C-alpha cells in the first residue's frame, strides 16, 4: 500500500512533464531560434497582427516597413512568424531549393 502512495504522485508528475512542460519548452526554443534568425528582407507578422518587411535589425529592435514610407520599431520578441515564400512553400519545392 505504501508503494502505491509513492507511485501515483510520480506518475502524475511524469505525465504533467511529458504532456505540458516538454512541449512548451520545444515551442519556446523554436520561437527563440526564429527570433535570433531575423534578417533584413524577411516578410513577417507581429504578435499584434501587423504585416511588414524587416528593414533593419539592431540588437533587440527590429525596424519593420509596413508601407512604402512607413517604418515601425518593434522588439525582437514581438515578431511572431515569417511569411516569405520560402517559409511556406510546399515540401516538394523546399526540397528542390535546398
């Protein structure tokens, strides 16, 4: 009976780790890697939903061109995802370009 009292909490902790903590850690690492790879010319979307093209990257500040003469500054962490054609090309086309 004492062994079951020890095993059940351990199973709950292990399940919590594998189904909640580990996937969140992978997502966070992927977003951090993306944030570090930001470069001039990338088509992006910010976390607030603004679309634009990166004009300049200075440390943690990203200058985004949203219109012909409109430039906005964003924190690097505010860039949500990339929209360039390469990023969303079908898998067959990605293999051809690599």
